[in-house]
């Protein structure tokens, strides 16, 4: 007789994979998706982007390939601002739902 075990995950695949900084990486990923979308829409190459956002081309390459562990959240936010975006951060009580955490909409 085969016993099947149901695997229960969270809403965050990075948590499920055991990343210690899963919540921060999730936020960075959303911001990187937005950055990459802007770069693609504007038809910019990595060198052009580096000049606009004040990063090196290798750092831009990391963003383009979603290798975000060595890029701070602050740098991603500043990069968006440098590309004429408005970044707004809102802090509010988790309330009765007790749903703490970070949510990013881009």
C-alpha cells in the first residue's frame, strides 16, 4: 500500500525552498521585473542603463538575470527613480488579520 503525503507550501516559493532572506528576495524580484520591463520598453542596452542609474554594467547584468543577492533593495529603488519612476512605500498595521509582511505592487 502506497501512502501519499500532501505537501503544503506557503505563498512564497523562496520560503518553501529554504532561503533565509526569502521575503527580501521576493521584493527585489518584483522590483527587478519592473526595472527589466522599463529597460526592454525603452530598448536600452546594459551600458546605457548603467550610465542612467549609476551602477556598473556587471551589476545591471545581475539585475537582468535576476541574480539579486548582491544588490541592495535601496539600489533597486534608486534605479527605478533614476528611470523616472515614482516609488511609494506605505506602512500600515497588520490589523486583525495578523498578516504581517511585505507586499510590493509594481
